[in-house]
């Protein structure tokens, strides 16, 4: 084995180990136009609300689209009602639109402002942000009540938006 082969082999093995141990990767943010379909919760036409559109992508690449984060959480918190044959382990990714950047971000890492003066497609809304700092700035500017990470949004949170 020559010198370059001895250097290349460990690098290849390291890459192969990390490839197989990393597990499935969430799909990239949705690209292109919004689907010509309806919100999986309320039935409103998603493409009419591009700045609020959210999506759940399942491991089989099926997707459920929403006109905003409020309906996304309504769906996720009652998955058996909206998608009886699915469970949370089937979910590959959750994407929401960052309010300021208007780009899809990882909804499970996002921060949501509750109780602001900004209305979404369904009225009171959970306004998503990529960073907690952006969410806190928005909270001050728009009289929000709280900043919540994904994991702290509950059925009780959703009731406060009714």
C-alpha cells in the first residue's frame, strides 16, 4: 500500500461510519411554488397564504400543508384525528416560515410568539422565528405575551388562540 492509499483509507472509513450512523436527514426546506391544495386542518387554500405556509413531511415523503402555524399545531397535537394512520415517529420534518426572513425553517427548532397584535390567516396566530432574539424583539414591538419553543406548545396554548 502506497503512502496516499494509507492516508485515504482512514478518511473513507470515517466518512462511511458517519454516513451510516447519522440516521435519516430531514428533507430540505420546500422549494418552488406552494402546492395547489388545501390546509389539512381548516381546508383553506394554502397558496393564498405563502408567508404563513407550514408543512409536515413524513418519512414516506407524503406531506401535509397548512395555512399557518396555528393549524400546524392543531394537527400535530391531535394527529390521530387528522391522520389516523400516522404517529409522531412517522414525521421526518416540520417546516414553518420565519416571520421576518420569510424562508422555511425547522419548526421544531423555531421560537413562537403567542398573543401578539399580528393576525394570521385564521386570526390569532403563533408567529414563528428562527432565533429566540428575533422572537423577543417581535414580542416587544407587537405586544406579544410569551415566546415559546416548539416543545412547550400544548393544547392549552392552542385554546388561548381561540
